[in-house]
């Protein structure tokens, strides 16, 4: 029983650390890139750096996915596009392209 309580305490500590890291980070710590691929050839066609998209907003738009604060890549779905488009110059076209956002921790 005591062992389980210690494990729970450890898990809570990790959760607290992740919350602190998320609240103390700025976009200067991350590179956020939109990539788009041709649906027919699966070939990377282009990418756009999203320097004006805050990481906190991105995670909120994506529904608070698991984020390890180092690197992650998420598929962009139709439901994400209306909230992402204001931060992106490229005009989304899901009939022609598939989209992914990659985030790299750079500091």
C-alpha cells in the first residue's frame, strides 16, 4: 500500500514539473513548422515556419495532446484548420495535401 502511495506521489511530481515547463516556456524555445505533402505521391512539397504561433495556443488547438517538450509531430485535421489559419500564410487544401506540424525544442 505504501509503495503505491509513493508511486502516485512520484507521478504527481512529474505532472507538476511538466505543467511548470509548459507555463515557463516561450516560442523562443521552440521551432514550429507546418509541412505539407502531396496526397498522391506522399512527397514533401513545402514547409512554413510558424514563428507567430505560440506553443500554448497550438497545444490548445490540437486538444492538449501529449507533449514531451523535446520533439513532436501532429497530423492536422479539418477541425484544426479554422483556428490555425490566422497564423499561417499557406491556404490549407485537404483535397490536395496532407498536413503535419512539427515542434522542436531548440534551447
